[in-house]
C-alpha cells in the first residue's frame, strides 16, 4: 500500500460508527433474522442463551400482518391471520431483501400482492387504515417490524434498553442484501454492531462448545437461503477460508414443490388457497422427518383437499433443490484448497437440515457423519450473541476472534462491458485494494465509475452496485491522467469506493448505496413515518382503553338501574338515558377524549340515583364512599 | 517514530515501549514488512497462515473493543494492511509477481498486444492459440475427454512454469543482496518506499536495458502463467 492510500483508508474509516463508541455497550444482543423464524439471544453468566417470549416460545415466526386499522401483528399472531388475509400477511420477506421489483423471486408460487410502479425496490401492497392495499411496504420495513418485536422481547426480559445488536445474514448475501439488513436494523432503532455471516456464527457456537481445532465445513440450509463455509479453527481464531451459497434456495422451495403437487389438479388458485397449501406442505415436511408416509389434509372455503405422500415421493420432489447445493460445496472446497478428506467435521445448521434426504446427501458429499448436536434452529442466534458480547466489550472471551471473507468478487466495468475484478471473492475482511486507470481520451475531464459484484466476466451478468463520476480531472493528453480507484470493504462486508486523480488529487468517495438499496433520505423518511405510527399507536391505545371503560360503565349502569328500578324517577331515567346514548355514540367513534367526556357526563347525571342507592344500602361501611365507588360495586 | 500518545521514541515497534499503545504501520511498509518476513520468494504457505493468525490476534480491532477510538483506528489500518498482504503472500503466483513488482518489473502491465514486446515469443502465443482452437473444437464435438486432457496439459504447463519461475527467484536471491530491494529493475525507483502499484514500470520497459537477465525470464514465466490461468478459467467452475 502507498502512503496516501493508507492515509485515506484510515481517514475513511472514521465515517463508520462502531469505532466511535468506546464505552462498553450495555446488554448486547444477537439476532438471527431468518426467512421462516427469527430469534434473539444474549450472553448471561458467560453462556449464550436464547430469549423466549412470555409463552416460552423461542422462535418468532418471521411473519408480519398489516391490519386494516393500521396496526401490525408480528409472529404467531400474524401467522393466525395468514389464511384469512393472505395478501396482508407477509412471510419470507428475507427472500426479497435488496431485490428489484422485477426479480425472479416475485414470479414464484406465493400469496403476495406486489405494489406496482413503486420504484426499483420490491414493495408489497398490504392493508392499512383505509382498507385493502392502502399502503405499500418494502421488505426492509417488514424486517424492521420483526427486529422491533425481538428487541421488545429482549428489553422486557432485561428490564432495560438493548445496547447494540449483531444481526446475522447469509454468508452469500450480496452488498444490496447486507445494506438492506443494516437499514432494517436502523429502522428498528438498533445499533448494529456487526452483520455476521450465519455459518460463521454457528461455527462460533460450536467451536466454543467443542474446543476442538481443525478444518470444518458448515452446511447451512435455512428456510430461504443456503450457505456453505469452510472454516479453520486454531486456538480460538475462527478463520473462514472460503464461502459460497445461494440466497434463493431453502426449505421454502421444498414447501412450494409439495404445494405445487397438491394444487396440480386445481385450476383456480386464490392467494388464500396457496397459503393454505403451503402451510399444509410445511407441516407434512415436518412429519416426514420421522414418518415414512403421511396424509396431507387441509380445507379452503369449504373445499377439502386430501393427499397421501410417502417419503420417497417427497424426496423425489425436493431432490433437484438439494442437489443444487453440491456444486456450491465443491466450489467452496476448491476455493479453500481442500478436499472432503481434509475436513475434521461437518456442521449442520438451519431447520431444513432436519430433512433426512438432506442429511444423507451431506454425509455422502463430505464422506462423514455431520454434527447436529446444537439445535440447528438456535445455533446461529447463540453465536451472534457471543459475537455481540465480544464487540460490545462486555465479554471476557479475549481468546476468540472471527476472521471472515467477502463472498463475491467486487470489480469495475471496463471498456466493452468487461469486469475487472478488484477484490476477489474469499478475501479476508476488512480489506482494501486499488487499481490505477489512465484516461483514454485527450482532455478528458471526467471518468465514469461503475461498481459491480459477481463472478462473471461480463457486466451484464453481474450485480450492478453503483455508478458515479469522477469530475474535475485537468485536461491532459490521453493516457497521462491517472485515476486510482480504491475499494474498502469493512468488517460487515459493506463497500466504500474512492476515486482519485493522482496528479491533482481530485477525489471522490462514495459509500456504495446499491441500486436496490435505500438512500439515507429514504431511511430517514421511513424512520419519521414509524415515529408517526408510534404516535398513532399511542392514540389508538388510549382510544381502546376508553372504549373498554365505556362498555364497562354502560353495563354497570344498566344492571344497577335494573336492580333498583323503583329508585329511577322519570326525570332521572330521561337524563341517564340521554347520557348513556351520548356515551354509546362516542364509543363508536374514534375520539378517545369524547368518550372520556361522555363517561364523566353520565357519572354526573347518575349522582342522584347513586345517592338514593347509597341510602338504601344503609350499611355504615358504604357511607362516606364516593358515588363512583357505589356504582362500582355493581359494575364489578 | 514518535509515539502518537506519549510522544517518546517508539522506534519501529508495533507497540510503544513506554506507554504500551499500538503504533500505526510505517507508511512505506510493503507486504513482506507488514507480515514480518524478509523479502524473499521462498515462504511456506503454513508460515504465512500461522503469521496471519498471530498478527490478527494482536491487531484486529475486534480484540481492542475496550480501547480508545484512536487505537482501534490504528488496529483497523494494520488489519487492512495485513489482510491485503496475506492475500498476496499466501498465493505462489501473486507473491512472485509482487516480488518482481518491488524490483521494478510489472507483469500486470502486460496487456494483450504487448506480449511480443516482452519477448514471450511467437511460439508461445501460437501454442496458446492452438490450445484454444482445440478446446473450441472439442466443445463443439462434445468431446469431454479431449477437453479434460487440454485442461490437464495446461495445468501441468502452468505448474512447470511456476517451478521455473520459483527456481529463478531463488537463484537471484542467493546471488545477491536483493533483500533491500535492489533488483535489476530498481533503477525505475521501485525501492521499498515507492508505490508498488504505480512505481513499477512495464516489463517491456524494464527489460529493454536488462535484456536477457534472469529476472526477465522469471517475468516471462509469470506472464505465461497468466495465459495458462486465463485458459484454465474456461474450465467449468464446477
């Protein structure tokens, strides 16, 4: 590296936030933001543990339901509404993270309603105040709801605010998908300490558990993503040698394959039916882990569906998906310069590795029985909690260090649409690399920089990350102007690019905002919206409380009037009747203050009646208590 | 070097002997210096791996979570430099090309069309052309056997070229005081402090004066290795 380059590198780093926070962060958490389920964990008494909800459930279904009153349900509450409101209930949002509106994922079997013409990012049209499809949400916003729910769960368990979070991502997530995940974290009000690769997190949990040095393969097949990492563990240093994967391959695909078979003979497939078939397929998949055959039964709109499925047939349906992982595994081993025989162990991660065919396949591929002794659903979150503890400076584990790599090559577009790779895949991060280009025309004053990610040689086959132009190059003959382009990849795998004309030091730096990512302005707008919604939530809670109170008072007054009918004069009856009607009308409205006022008015006109009841009750115990308390006796 | 913290002489140590604070890397440190190796080709992959882990342990910013922002910034600078050095030195081809670059010969400056200028010889280019044609024919005929044989031959040829290059580098190192960076091409100004990226001159230029020097032959081997690598890139990435 050169002087000025190092200078620049250390200068650029200042932009990044975690370095600025020196104080140990209180209560760090690790979050596994999964396609199907999400979890939150923390380190307590030196051991990582998953935080469960009030009902002792550790797994939060990654499902978000948007209600017509503008409210949002997350997790099991959302799952319960999925069949009735299939399009307002978003599952597997992770598969759409960082994806464009025209991505292939949008054309696969599912019950989503996509918002048309909403810009380059995928957006779902969901219910809101104002009815069906009243609002559109991006996958980032959906993920933020899940993160918010996990954060709330942790804060309830701690009785204190969460300090910072490590959020896991598939190792093979590209720049746009990582950026989207970090945006979701910011949107949920979390300080993101690190984006940690899922297989690396799992290795951390396993490595600490087993205290065994060696070379390991981590085979991570989740609900929607597949990762393979080859990792060397030497005395607490976890060094990723190579990684590979497919961010659109997972257990969801098994469900789709089975659901497609269930719906083979059905011509009309409304969203609710698809959702019901997918749910039935998933349950059947779970049963086939133990059983060798099962009967799939489900109902939709009074129509019954019933099919028998034997495991062999299930295996045939999913085999193409499972086999797709083989080539990826072989390439990762080639990149790591190892053969199956060099491996000391294979670790299974992700719920989909419970499928017997997958286990058999992994055993045959690597030639050894895989480890699966830590719950494959929890292991990633546990590892994330350990890393959060380390990064927050609260942990004592000084012996542990994670060294990860870039999953995909980063490069620049050259003349003729060819890619020049600047940072090759599987480079250890953080890293920097520079390349010098000369001007190609006389008196050229600008240079177009196009940053791409991928392994292919042609720009058209790679993911476009960013375009920018370096301006202000002084006019010089062709070939004399020298532009140095420096890539800096931070520990989260996020990229920053600097272009500098060397003779004049004209420089331009951009934090790469992927074409499908969110700009800072968009994140800010969403944050503002979420604050507004939080305010809306407060209003709504007040309204609901007043409605409940109104219903309670109306019921109590009616029963008291019925019990002491003779004490109700005609005048009292008319006045109380009018006040009760006013209260009923107010309770039907949305103004909490109006309900409160109507309750007070009813209380006031009921005073003579309450006094009369009080006199009748005679008992000295009753005397001296407030009118309200006397009424209260009956309201109970 | 003066310690940024206590302002006493920290010498060239990574950690100040007086106050114990981590010091920034010297500005002119090359990849060999960064990893604490002397400047020579013969470094074992295991040594590189072990040194990489040792240094990561010492300097990785994640290990300094409780230290000051300044120290963690220095740690990051050292780690970025270490990762870059590791990427180059652990690879037999990249390490060799880098060494040549430090000595003023930039194999990478060779682009298509200039090959004859650095003296690869028409024979070599014809040979590569024939390989490519044979590959195309085999593919058109769906002849996997021939395809695999062509790749196997190219792999062998690449290995042989690398062996010759390595021998050449070892010989040059034995012959003289190249440790300090005074190679045949050093006239171009590629001493330890110069910009390895830009200070080196194209092979064509460097060899103009050196002609048939041993290092020139080494550079040609690396240029040939690039041709083989590109050819092997055609092999299905499995």
